[in-house]
C-alpha cells in the first residue's frame, strides 16, 4: 500500500494509474476505522482497479470545537488495517496540506441543509462539501463510496456532484451494524459498555417504526411514538426525530406520491452524539 501525505506526490501516482487506464475508486474517511468503513473499502475494491482511502479529520465540518478535539484518532492502527485489507493507496494529509489558508469559498445547499443534521450542525455540510470538492478535483476518482448511515451527507454529495458536474459516480452503501443493531461509528469508541446498551435502542426504535410505516400509520403518529419510546429510555437524550421525503428531505405529511422516505434520529448518549436512520423505498 502506498502511503502519501503530499498532494504533489499523490497527483504523480494517480496520473500514472490513469495512464494505464485504471479505474480509480475513493473511500473518504475521518479515520478511527471500523467494519462500516471496511465494507465501503471492499465494495470499492470489487468495483475499481485502484482503491484510494483518505483519512482526514476535516476541521471545517465540526461546528462544535469540543467534538473536533475529542474525535478519535488511531492513525497507526488505521494504516495497518488498510494495508491488510488490500487498499492500494492511502492519502492522509496534514491540515495545512488541505487548507494552506482558511478558505473563503463556501458551498451552500439551501433548503436541503436547513433540516436534520444541517439544521443542528450549522456549517457542517459546507465543510463536508468543501473538502470533498477538493478531493474530487485532486483525485478525479471514477467512483466514490459513502455510507447511508450519514444519509443527508450521501444525498447532498449526490447533489454536489450533479450541480458542479463532477465526473464521479456516488455509490451509497447500506449501514453496517453491530449484532445488537447499533450502527457502527467511530464515535462508539467513546461509549462505555452500558452506553452501548443504551445506544442500541436507537436502531430498535427505528425497526419498530418500520413495521408501523409498512402498516401506513400516519407520519405524525410514527414520529410521536418514536419520540415517546426514546424519551422513556434513561441515558438517551434525543436531539431530533424526523420523518422526511428521501428525495427533497422535506418533512413528510402523507405517503401519497412518496418514493423514498427517511426516518432520521440524532441523540446523545454519555455526551456522545450519535445518528441513525431508516431509509425506505415505498413500492406503492
Ligand atoms: P467517517 O469516517 O465517519 O467520516 O465515515 C466515512 C464514511 O464511512 C462515510 O461515508 C460514512 O457514511 C461511512 N460509514 C461510517 N459508518 C458507517 C456504517 N456503520 N455503515 C456504513 N457506512 C459507514
């Protein structure tokens, strides 16, 4: 596995790969890698000749400086895992390499970022958009892989690519979970054993809600019941529970004409902010 920290070196290597007609796949991450990331990596390896992982804890996408300071960093372990799992190249730049100066350009998604994560983490998606725009420009991947765990991110990245005409296919990969249903996340490292027990209730609530959606309980009822369920769990503080249209991200009032829907939750357990969602295609 090639390890690169400098953009100029990276450009040279990727130019050589492209000259050999290799297809390039990209898995952008913030490190502290887990099985969720590795599923993205495996999919990328299966669909591309050359797999690139990036590890960069992007300061611009943290609206809370404490969250940035506490974000887990396990670089040595991550590099070893990536190598073992057959990643071709890892790019793990220093902050100054990506942001030699504080950027003045900002990418804003309008209504699509005034809801869910965007509403509760002001500026988050502007940071995400900026770093991905840079990575897409620099690496020019054929495909880039994103987890549906960060559903709003996936949907906004697809819009970013469409609106800015990047030649990259954005591939969404279903959420990878622990056996007990807890969505894997680097942030889970900060939870105690009992915190994990509380956190797994997030997915339990979503599964129960899924059955009710399939029975076509009203959106209002679904959200009310789910909030009640979460509020009854000691140690779980919900930030939001929203049922939205999976395309526009607008709050869902009824099921008529809806193709995809997303039931999204953000909550704190032991001071750690966790998100999860149910992304469902409605057949009729
Ligand atoms: P992060 O390092 O948290 O920025 O995540 C990097 C990529 O891995 C993002 O596209 C995430 O959506 C994805 N990812 C993180 N956790 C999971 C998971 N449990 N299942 C699937 N994808 C995930």
